[in-house]
């Protein structure tokens, strides 16, 4: 296999609020290879968005900071780059799309101008050439009457159209890595289906690696090659999409899969996970899932399980880990 | 299981809620000129019945009019046309006083558990308020009933002294449910009650709603955009598109054997949590048309992969297909 395009090693991110340090992400390892879609799934407060912001180096100006580990993009450590180097990388080699496209587009600038600016920021290309490229990109993401849309303002478009514009913008510089943070969560399912198609095509045609962050396991099953499940600032399990859905090992993954209603199943009840995600301050001492786990035993409260086999953090799998 | 939920017996009984030809047309001004008025047809003539003890799911994408329907039934919004009959009484014509009394029998649970609870009231006061307003309990009885309700929805007694902001989303939704249950309603209208919650919490609340239904003989009108959730909880389902019901029937018929092209497309778009699931996706072209300028004929014809001339000119009626027992509004069923 080729070298990973992105590799996150033992990354820690915490927030400093009122003299206190609140750990958001505590030591995660994750790699992405070219052309691969990796899902990062978890509930609110699990640290998945903080992970994406850490990789994009977008925590500046917030109380958050990457406090340990490293983030390698094509073997260059993002944490050691100058602002200038980072700026060049973002938008050029790494792009990001967010959940709410309205907040990421400038409401008083026409779509066309925003696209052209983004393209010219990173490529030496004439204005006319950038305009042509922008129309081409809008066309690529399935926007009808692309030339007219260029002259419109973001508010004149529907949510699905705005998200497509964002994808067109993110893809306009042909990035090697796309980070998509809940890109379809605010959209209706029929529109979501269209957007997911667009993203899949992008991967197939441009070999873009995509880090797909979502809470929706259905979307994960549909889009991803590999999946990392986050809980309380850690990756508690990772594997191929088949391993995760067909043979989940961590009790949290199992609980999560049992919690979602499956259409047409005629189930009378859903399995659920008792209690709720602990806040960063109230995480239990040992295993962070101990207070909600149906299989918890004494050891779980005392010591945090390491990542066994590099795939799951649960003491139940300790034996297997030792034998290898 | 309740007798009323067995399918054979339903037809004989009088429905708890009857909605007949319900319309809501909002008039909005376009631009600054007073003359250029625009009529937004949020709900454009829908009818359905809900039997006592059943869960009726109303599903559709944003802007289809499902929430507006819920608010008209609650009488929080005046209908432009049509009638709402609850337990044999016309709700749209009763006086304010009578409506206030009648509201005891139908309660609502909202989507946003952060916005629907008064942040300056303790949980005790929030749950006690309907008991006092409807004079259901007095003195010590109030506290006792509040504790009882907290226990019913799975919250500890000590929750009563605390304020909404001290709770998580799932717990707040439980508080909202306790408040709705306080007056022993017959019908609960739940508008996207779980869509703001994380999946592990969503399943807790869905299970709770099912348990409460069995325990208190509740009838639910469950409004949501998530087909998997609606499929899980409902006995019957109506699918809305652009202010109209396009398909209505027993849950299994609608989900397993959809007849309307929109229902088919919607079902095919739902992401399935199984990486090996075979997907035959019907991708819909374009966006939802604006309800202020709805298409002629069938409201779905602009996006329908099967549309032909007739669909542009003639509004299809809800009808039964040859191989289905539910109703759908599509000219294809004439065949």
C-alpha cells in the first residue's frame, strides 16, 4: 500500500477555559490513504469535530490547542508549519466542508466571485480562466444553469444547492484530502443522496481522500471504506466498514448499532445505551465507557484499556491482544 | 397490546381525531409594494383520521407542511379551510374557554427541548403548571404527582428542584414528555421529538414513548422527517409532499410496498446501516418547488421520473392501486 496522505499520531487537543484545562481529544491515531473514505463517527461531545478542526489547524483564535502528538500530511508535520505554509496547504491540498453552508459562504458576495477568489488564491490563473473553471466545477457537482448561479447570492439558493457550491469550492483546487464535517446533516434525505453521489464521484475521478465526519451510521455504511468510532475523546474502535458493521467488538459500537431503527425491520423495541455521554470534565477514570457499559467489571473502573490490536479499546479483548 | 391497535377492529370505531380538507395558506408580501402579495400554500387540503390507541406517522421533507399540520390540529394556528374534529367535537369552532378545557385531552411535545422549557422555572414548576391550570391537583397532591411523573419518564425525584439548563437534551425531552403527560391526555402530537437527540438517546426516548403508549392508552400523531424513526414507531403512515398527502396507509404497506414515486424515492434515499445493502437509488432531479408557486397538476411532476403530460394538467386523487391496500395520489395507479 502507498504511504498515507494523512496520519494523525497520538494527538491531544484541549481547551483552556477559566484557568481550567478541558481535554477534548486524548491521544488518537488515524491514517488516511489516497482515494480512501474514512468515517469518523460518534455522538455529540465525542471529539470528532475537534479532531477535524485540529487537522485543519482552525483552532487558532479559540481556547483550543493541539497539545501533543503530530499530524503528518504527506510526511510534513502540520504542527511545525508556519502560517504561510499552512495557508498554502489549506484550500490547495486540504479542503474542508462544513455542516451549514450558509455560514461558510459570504452572504454579500456573488457565488461566482467567491469561487473565482478561492481558485485564484491558490492557482496562478487568469480571471477569465478561473471563471471558466468555476462554471465547470459547478457543473461537475450537478448544479443546473451554472452560469446563472455564478451571478446569484448565497441566499437565493436552497440548502442543497449551497452545499454543492461549497463542495465545488472545496474541489476547485483538486485537493488531495477533503475533510467533510457533517456535510449532509442539515439536508433532506433526497438531497443528501444527491450530495453523497457527488462526493463519491469526486473520490472515484480525482482519487481524493475523504475524512467523513458524521453521527449517521447509515451514511457511514454507504460511504466509507474504513470507520473509526469515537467516544469521549478517543477512538474506541476502528476497522473496515464490514468489520465495524458486521462484527463490532467494542460494547459502545454494538450499542450504537443497536440504537438505530432499521427501516422495514418491524422491531418492537430498540436496544439502547443507558445514560448519556459524559462531559469532558466528568469522564470516568478507567474506561471512559464504564458507566454506560453493560459488560463492565472491576478492572474497567480502575484502568483505561489501551488499543488492543490497534483496533479496539475494551478489556474484554485483552486476551486476544496479548496472544498477538 | 390494546384492542384498538389490532387492525381488524379499527374500522368499526369512531376515530379520535378527524382532519378534513385542512388548508393553510399564508399570505406574504413580496418586496415593498403592497400589491405584490404572494400566497404560500403550506398545507393544501389534507384529510386523515387517527384511531384511539394508534400511532399515526406524518413524514416528509422540510417545507412539506407536516409541522404546520400539527400546529393547526393543536389550534395554535388557524386553518384557512377545513375542519379538525377531536373526540366528536369540532375544535376549529369552539370558543376560547372551551378550547382551553379541551386542550387537556391533547398535548404537544416539541422538537427543541432547549427552547420549549422555560429556563427560569424549576422542573417541578414546569410539570406542575398544567396540573394547576387545569385544577387537577392541589397542595401536596401536586408534588406527589410531579414525582410520579418524573418516575414515569425515568428521571430521579431530585430533578424537580433543578432548572432545565442543568439537563442534557435527552433528559429535557423527558421533562417535556412529563409535562405533556401531566394532564392525562388522550392524544399527543409529537413534532420531531427525537431529531435533535444523539442516536443512543434517541432510542431511549423512542422506547419510552412506546412504553407510555401501552401504559396510558395514548394516541400519537408523530411528525418527523426520518423515515426509519417513523417506520419504527407508527401503525399507519402518511407521506406529505408540498402541502399534500401523496400516500397514506398501514405502515407495512407504505414501507414494504410503496406506490407513489415520491415515497419510493424517499425510501430509496434513506441510508441503510448495512455496507452490503443493495441500493437501487431513485435520485430525484432538482429541488423542492416553492410552495408559493406550486406546480400545476400533480405537485410532484417536476421531479418525478415517470411524469407525462397528464401529470402536468390534472391533479391526481388519492386512490387504491390494484396491488396495494394503501391510498396514493398518482395517475400511474389508474392503469
